C-alpha cells in the first residue's frame, strides 16, 4: 500500500554507522535490483561506557503554514531516545543498545483545494453544504470526514549489537532491531479521500548473527537472520464516497481494511581467498519467505456520484468485492556466486563474476477456474514456473597515477528480480472465490451497502498469470570519473543506463473483443456509457466479453523500462570550517506500464487495448520520469569552545509527469477505469482555447489524443536549515548540544494534480447517432494543472537537546 509512513523505521538513524549509495553495485554478492542500492552498516559498541540521550520538540507555534493547518489543530510533537554503549571485556566484547520513541502530530490540509460547487442551481461551499446534504438526504453525520483532522503517530523502536572477538582468528556478532507503531488518519496513495477513519497498527523485527574467521590468506563469513513485518490497516464504517465533478471524496480509503504479514529466514556463507594478483570470493545463500495477506480493493464498497446534486438524490454507481480474499504463499530461494578481483597492475583492477539464483514457488495454490476456461477457451498458469537465472557481471577500477587523483570506475551486468509474492498471492485470492458487485441507479440507503437487487453480483474477479511469466531482468551499465583537487575538493561525473524487461503488465481478458461504439473524437468505447451529472461510466456488465465474470486480469511479462542519467557532484569535506556538497542529475525514464496509484487493478489497463505492440499509446514517458534533480548542502563549523555548527540544504526536482485527461470517475472508453483515459485536445470545446494557451504541453497536441505523461506538475523546491550550539555544561563528561532544525522552510505545494482538461457538462446529455457515434458533452476545466488535494510534508521547526560523545 503506497504512502506507508517511515517515521519510526526498523533501522533508526542512530543505529547506523555508515550509509553508502551504491551506483556501481557490480559485486556478485548483491542480489537483484533494477536501480541503485542503499547499503548500511549497523553501529558497533565502544570500549568506554557512554550514555547519549536526546530529546526534540516541535509545537503548533513553531513555523507551520496556515494552508497545512487551516483549522488550527494541535501540532505538538515529541521525539526522544538514547544510546548506551560499552564493553563487556575491553578490546574483546563491545555492545551497543538504543531506543527511540516518537509522538508526532501532523495536521492535514483541507480535504480538497477548491471549495466551490453547484447545488440546486446556485454556488455553494462544498465544505459547508456536504454535511448538510448528508444529514438531510440520508440522516448521516459526516462532518468529521470532510474537515481537516490530525494525523497522529505513536511509536518506538530499539536496536542492539554485540561484537565478540573469540580468538585472534574468530569473531562473533549478533544484531537485532525492532519497531512498533500506530498511526491514525494516514493518507495513502492517490485516491482523493483524506484518510480520516483509517488506522495503521504495525510492527517490524529483524535479527542476525554471524561468525567471521580469518587466516593468513583466507576469510570466511557465516550469517543467518530473520525478518518479520506485519501491517494491520483498520477502518471505520463510512464507505469510500466520491463526487466526480467536484474532484472531492471522503470516507475510508478503498484499499482498506487490509492485513499483511511477511516472514523471512536467511542463511548464507561467503569464503574469500587472496593471492598475489587475485582476490576470489565464493558463496552460497538460502532464504525462505512467507507472505500472508487479507486484502481486496473496495472490500467495504465504493460509491461514486456525479456531483453534489446527484449525491443529494442518491443517484450514482456502487462497486464492491465480496467473498474470500486471503492467502498464504511462500518461496524458497537459492543463490550461488563466484567472483575474482584481478589486479592486472598496481593501478588497474578487473572484477569478473557470475551469480546463479533459483526461486521455487509452491504448487497447487492457484485453482483452475473451469467455468472461465469453458467460456473463453483461454488457459493460464496455475503453477508459476520456478526462476532459474544466471547473472554475469563485470567491473573495473582504473587509478591513473595510483594516487587516487584521477579514478575511473565502471562496469555492468544482469540483475534479476524474483516473482513478487504479492502478485502470486493476488492470483491465489482471485481465482474465482472473490465476487464483484456492481450497481447503477438510486441508493437511498447510503452509506449502508445496498442489497443484491440494487447491486447484484456480476461474477468473479480473476487474476490469471501467463504461462510464460518470467522474472524481471535488468541490464545495468555505469561509468564514472572522479578527480581529487587541492583543498579537499572532489569532482565526480557518473553516467548510468538501465534497461529492464519482463515487467508484469495487466490486460483485461474479459473486455469486449471490439469496440461497441466510438465517440465524436474517434475514441473506442467498450460498453454502454451512462451519464450521471458530471460522471461518465459503463452500464454494469455492458463492457464484458463473457457474461458471469467481472474484470479478468491477464498478467504477462510484456513490460519494459529504459533509464539513463548523468550526475555531476562537487564536494569539499571539512571537519572544521566550510564544507559543502552539490549534486545535479539529469535523467530520462521511458516505459510501457502504468504505476498503480490507487490500488484498483483496472487503473493499470491501457485505454487503447487494441494498439499494436509496435505503437502502443502506453509506450512513452514513465510515470516515474524526473529529469532534473539538484541537492546543495553547505555547512560551517566554527572553531572554538562553543562549537557552533550551521548548515543549509536546498532540494530541487522536476515535478512528476501526468497525462491530460479527466476527473477520477470519468470513463469515456467504458473499460471500467475512471482513471486511465487521456483527453482528446479539441479546440472547439467551449473555453478550450484559454486552457491550451495557458499550458504549453497542450499546444502541440491539438486535434489528437494527449500523449502519455505529456504534462508536468510544478517543480518541487525545499529549503532546510540546521543550527547546533555546544552548551557550557556537560552530561556525564560528554558535551551537551542545543539543536534547532527547520524543515521545508521554503517549499512547493504538492499533492494530487487536477489532470482534467475537460469536464462532463452536467447541463447536457450524451447523444448517439444512428451510425453509433456517441457525443459526450464537454466543457473546459479552468483548474487544469492545479491541485485537487494538498499532500506532502509541512513546514516544521524543531528544538532539541543532544548529548554527544
């Protein structure tokens, strides 16, 4: 579930000794990853017993923006913790223990940015009128769901490590980390609901033990570990409810309630041997993973109404998944690797390696749906194939003068991702037991679930895995140059290219095989369109190829992704005085699959399913394309007894791309998704010229369907400041520091963008000509490109005390 917080991580910052971003992770000991790898080493103990506590505080009056807290909710937050370190036996056995606790309050912004609406022929405040309408029409009190509420967080974590040198050639280490927290009113994904009424209960645990032995030319490391993670998403009883024309929603998030439980056991051994010119490494790893979930999108039901008038009348659409929606799946994984680092000369090293990975999945978990096979003749995999992957890798380091002044690094290789157990679990759950209910009409009993007459069962929702489903595979190539200058300056230039293929993509196997009609702009329609105010949707069952079934997702390995980027970084390291780091990255990402932002599988479908493979509309700029990133960090440490430190950080990135389309809930092609359709840029629509003139991304697309992700949100900028002052007092012989931190002091408003170029005109109705052309009445949307709902991190000023050692 996207949007899960990380305020209390399993590995808190004070449990980590060193973190490195590995762009050149060509070592065969690293398993599959399509991007960079973040490597962290846990903190060790010390010979001297030390106790280092800290406490930070932020409150409502410390810098918050009014737009982030329009109703003046409390924003008092407290963080505290301590680290205890010492030795059981000096120079032989060291330990470190730590704990952290956080009580955080983050006020939310208004549920929707634009509060104006039309009701009974006149303008009204949606925020004020909606609770009145709900009370008058349905006798329901919803004020708490449409006003800003506090997002609260209560949690803690702990960690520990023991290192014991048993002999001059043998060492033992043990490590554990745990975290437990509860969050009220979290915001998830990009559905328009505010999160009010949702609660997360979460806990994580990780532990590891290793035995390290070393002789003259040989070293061996044996490790075993366990990982546990559990998430329980709990909700209230008000179902997801959206008003399409207003771009507003309230109630629970449709991905909740949900329960997830992940368990893993890892065991590996690595042997290394050094000789004159070669450093050889070989290893074996075993892991056992188990994934359990109880989850289905729209389990509590989703109501959609065209506008405020339609809501008052109870006229709209209803959708719900009912029936069993839980599964238990597991996997066994084996890895073998062999590598040689060959020192061809004092200034040139060549790394050659190969890695073998095998993932075994259980059989008999997916039940064959014979009714579907009989109706469609389409077969599918009930037992996914095991993954048997061989990944060669190569890397090199060339130190031109063998002094670290000019260094060139590069390499490449193959990286495989395993079959996602969550996808396997989905196929287990949706093999025929989970049923879809759909209704269209008047629902006088809102917010209660309608009866089976108003919302009958359409049929099962299926997820079918293609017989040829393969593990995603990434070819990664990287080349970098670094130059050390006088005055502790370093300049780095790095280029990266990644190509990933065999990414799982979803198609609807139960969509009509050919369009039932076309719109006035030539858009194919796969169902009978029904207009309800500002909402446009397909009549239940009208877009289905085989009656008795709802969405039938066919998942095949037909996706790809191309990423290339260049990074320039300049750094000056200094313990005292002035230090800084500046890094700029230019990158581009193209792919042919849609990011799942709402949790609804239908939103991943292509709006033009009949496109030939050579010219798919989906093939274009990725949802994750961020071409420009800039980070500048400057710090100055004043010499002297006060030990004043001042730091500033500026962050900049391009805004995320989006496709010009419609409001959530407008489905002009009738495929069952009101989130995936691009707009046809029609200059003849009333008011369209002004919208096109004000948005350069539309000007070149007049008279055509908008290209995927052809527009972009505003660039995101943020400024953070930090001041630390050593106080003239000590705590148990260690320095006491006063901290002042300001986050997002200058920042860009971010959130869910209004991608609707046109709105459905509720004052007119759709018409159909004798030849089957459907004319949809549109009006231009003056709010195109603005925010429907604010999301993001607020401005925070934090005060703290910390003991250093």
